C-alpha cells in the first residue's frame, strides 16, 4: 500500500458479538465519513465481512476504528487483507 492516491481494497472479517448490535450501520457511517465505497455483510458464522475501496489512508483509518474497541457489540478479532480495488461499488451499503 505504497501510494495513497491509488484506490485499494480492504477485505476484513470481524469476529465477536457483531451481529444484531448496529455494527454494520456503524461501519457504513465510518466509511461514509472516510469517502469509502463498499459493503458490510453479516455472515452465517456470526462474523461480519467488510469490503471497502478507496485511498490507502482512508482504509487504514477504517481498519484502525474496526480494531479500536469502540465499536458496537464486542470485537474479538479483525482479519484484514489488502488488494487492488475493483471499482465494483458506487457507495457504501449494508447487505
């Protein structure tokens, strides 16, 4: 993630008590403030998948708040991977 102006993709799997507590809505608000595009989706195993695309600094900020301990519910872990952006999203939404 060397170039801050290049669009990148963050793929995070968030585990813990993160469903039914407003977590996806909270993630969307954070992403909107950072001008990120993507989605937050509940998974069958109780985790939430967050996919976001945008500048490196904004993705780093989103990762930091996901790991901050100040989220709705209780986060046990955040597994983050970065890749090239696909341009698939036109906004950030909850799925």
